[in-house]
């Protein structure tokens, strides 16, 4: 398999990185201070604040298109559109880049609040009450559940592997 040399970049990471120059074949590979891979922006300091700024842009655009093109503001119309078209953008790889900074998380939550305000009949409720009424959870809770599921899976995988070794050993003797 041949490498596309134009797409190869070097991302120097770490405090005391000497930032060596690399070559692929005879050509020098350029160095970048940040690189986007699988939709996640990574910089040399592993700072995710830029990612938190960039993520709400696309769902905000989608939400604007929904607002302009859909005349109905009923829950039965807006909620499925939000769930299918907007929320996946907000949750994509959030376990990887999810920020602990409250200001960064507020940027994401504002998109969800904007979508919930589009639904008619919930104007008098607070943001938390709107989510509860619609059967949704805040993005922060969803992110924490994602972390919990990952940890639980890793624990169970290790526990079953150890338990399985013991069970098979007993069955063979």
C-alpha cells in the first residue's frame, strides 16, 4: 500500500520534544501544531478547548435549517428531527474530547437549549424541566453515562476473562 505523502503530517507532542524533521521516502514530512483526525481536533498540548468551540457550529447550522424549513413546532415533529440530526453532532467522540471546563460544556448545552425552545408549549418551563418533560437528559449526564459504560465494560471484560479462566480450568480437570 502506498502512502499519500501530501496527507502525511507530523504532530510533535510533549514538553521537551526536540521536534525532529522526518522524511517519507525522499520527501520531508511537514509539521503541524494541530491536526484533525476522525473529526476530533488535537493539538500538540492536547488542549481540547478549540474542539469545544468548533463542535457547536455544525449542529447550530442544522438547527437553523430545521427552524427555517419546518413550520410545525409540535413536539412530535421537532424532537425526532433534533434526535436524528442535531444530537449526534453534539455527542460524537465526546468521551474523548469532552471538556471539564464549565464554559466549554455550556457551549454545547446552549445548542440543546435552543432546540428545546423551538418546541411549542414548553415556554413556561425551565431548561431542566423541558428536558424532563421531553424525556431527555443534559449532555453532561449523557457524557458521564458514556464514561460509566466504558468503565463498566472494561471491568466486566476483565472480570469475565478471569472468571472464565477459572471455570474452564475446573471443567478440564
